[in-house]
C-alpha cells in the first residue's frame, strides 16, 4: 500500500468478503484496503458521494465506520485475536469531503488484560490533515470463545484460527 514505508497488505483471513467496510465483494461497501508495518494498521479509501450527510460532507456514521474498522483490524492483526467493539469514542475535527483519497491509521494504545485492549485510530484527508480521531475498547476473543458465543460462522472462525492462532 505505501511503497517504501514498510507497509505490507493485510490479506483477509476469511473467504467471507462481504463486510461493509473491508469486504471486496460487497457492492455497497467501502472496500477498504488494509496494510500494516507491524506496529500500525493503515487503509486508503475514497468515500463515494452517495454516503454524504448534510451537503457535500461524508456522513459521521461512515467516518465512525472507517475508524472502527481500522481499530478492529489493528486488534485482529497486531494482537492476533478476534474482536468485538465494546465502546468507541469519536472526535470529529474537520469536515470530510467525498470522492477524495482518505487514509486511516490504527494502533494498539495498550492491552488492558488478555481479554481487552484500548485501540486508537486517526482519519487523515488528502492533505494529511487530521479530520477525526477515535479510541475504542475491544474485547479480545479466541476462536474457541467465538464458537461458544455463536455469533460468527464456523468457516470464518476456522479461517481465523488457521491464519493467526497457534493451537
């Protein structure tokens, strides 16, 4: 994604590519392309104008989705755990226009315990200005725990376990 900066693309661990934020097969999705340098997860995305709120501005819910997805993948990829968002706090700083190249970056602020992490993300516009920031608390779950909770299909859990877990 960012040639010469040490970022490598993050390949999806699942054949289920219909996620609204990062799924390549969702015709209505954002198609975020994620990469990592081992400390940070980043994405580039262009939000189409049909996802605007007032006037010619990207809807705040879409901005929240971009930041939540970036934080989620930071936790998944960097901590090698399945996750669920527990809380998220967004700070909107600058209006975000559609049809421009945006960048998100997410990192682990701290792992609170084996089952929870505090994660941070930032949304930048094409001029590298900070448009929004987020912090979130994420539940960290093993494949075994996800199976017990029955909120994710078995194939996706198995794909994750094959990619990230050292059973």
